[in-house]
């Protein structure tokens, strides 16, 4: 099934915006706060598909603390599109979502440590 051209262009723009960040930028706590804030918004839009948005919002708080209160707000819209494409079954978006999530997880202290 062919996707409309505007949808393909939108997807490409979303993925390019996410990929445009250098690996160091993508791993910052502020970027991770934006990643999880965007996911919380998608979870609210699709209740029951994934876990409750509260889980993502707790991670937003954790990454805000790590970043000194910052959230990369300019990234939320592109992350939100990536999450929606991943939810719809787009493999490239799902892979990117997993890679960014893993890099963010690596920034958090191990359980039981500070």
C-alpha cells in the first residue's frame, strides 16, 4: 500500500530532525526529557495501547533533575511524530525509538545508587 506523498515527506522530515542531533546531543538529559514527554503525549492520545503516561512523566522528571530543569522543547514535536510512526508499525521509527530510549536509560543512575 502506497502512502500519500505528504505523509512520506512528513515522516522523512521527522526522522531527519531526530537524526540531525549529534549522538552527544541525543544523549543529553534535556533531550531525554523531551523524548519521554513526547511519548507521554502519545500515550495520552492512545490510552490502553502502552503503559500509562504517568510512567513516562516520571522519567521526564528524572531527566529534568539530571539536566538542571531543562527540557529540549524544540525536539518534542519531532519525537512525538517518531513515537506515532513507531506505534503505527514503522520499523525505522521503532528502531530509532529503541536506540534513543537505550541511550537515555544509560544516563540514569543504576537502581539503588545516586
